[in-house]
C-alpha cells in the first residue's frame, strides 16, 4: 500500500491521491458487502497473540503520513500544517472506514473525502 500511495502522490498530487485512496476503500467496502477493512488498522489493534503486528502497522502509518506530508509541503503547505493535515487525513480515513463498515454506508468516507480535499491546496495550475 505504501508504494501505491507514493505512486499516487507522484502522479496525481495530494488531492488526487487522497481521492484515489478513498475510492479504493469505498469500492472494497461495496465489493465485500461491508466486510473488508484496512489490514494495517487491524494490525495496529492486534494484541499479544500477533507479535510485531502493531509495530509494523505503526511503521506503515508513519510512512503514509510522511509521504503525504512531504507531498503537501511540496504543494505549498507549511511543514507543520502539512504534517498536521497528513496525520488528520490518515486518521480520518481509517476512522471513516470503521464507521462505514459499522453503518453499512460509504457516507463517512464520502464526507471525509470532501472535508480533506478542502484542506489541500489547489494544484490544478
């Protein structure tokens, strides 16, 4: 997933990458009748019966945040704002995915996508 995110950021920019990431999860939910989720989030919540899963999930989340923050900075946000926005985006998408599964609706993902896109500089120039 990290390579996909990096590729999307390089080719689509932060807004396009965020939309593609949300679209991926939205389609995954629809295709699985709302049973699919993010394996990284599952790893982050793993207990002692899955040694290392939390650490690997933490590394993945950190890498996603760093890649997005770097892209946001390159597209005009101040470093601190880019980092804050990246953390918010990753956390919001992961939380919206959990809510979408529980509510059997893509509405949480739809709303997070709309909200997060308002936080990202317009790079269409």
